[in-house]
C-alpha cells in the first residue's frame, strides 16, 4: 500500500513539473510570436531528449525550443495558441527568411563562412 501512495505522489510531482515546463515554454512561444507579428510551429520528436518546437514568425524570423517530452511540447503549443503544422515543408517552410549569417554557417568553410575548427 505504501508503494502505491509513494508512486502516486511521485506521479503527481512529475505531472506538476511537466505542467510548469509547458507553461514556461508557452510563455516563450508567446514572446516569440509577439516579437514576430505572430507565429506558426511544427513539432519534431528528437528521441530521449524530447521534442523540438520549431517556430516561424509572420516576418520570416525563426527559432526553436526543446521540450523534455512530446506531450509537454504539445501542451505548450496549445497553451500558446499558435497554428501547428504536421511537417516542415511547402508554404510553411517557404515563410522562413535566412540572412547572411545562416548562409555562411550552413555552407561553412566551403564559401568562406566561419569554421567550426579552433
């Protein structure tokens, strides 16, 4: 009986921790959305690390957040009230605007961008 009570307490603590994390992520998503004139998102499972929340603003700005689980990521995006996409392609992907920094980082040394070597 004691194990069951302890298990329930631990489960309640995990649920409360997940709820707090979702609320914090929702606040960060809301701040991104406000700074970029609105936002849309897409979730990607990244294994044991959790889930990646990719955000694209109406102005083409983009960013991402990592949630400890897919469920926390879903909860956060629901709380933030943003439009979610099943995949990162088509019209959604076309909204992303990259600048010179991203292009040099993506191509790296091939086009004279910053090197990752020390």
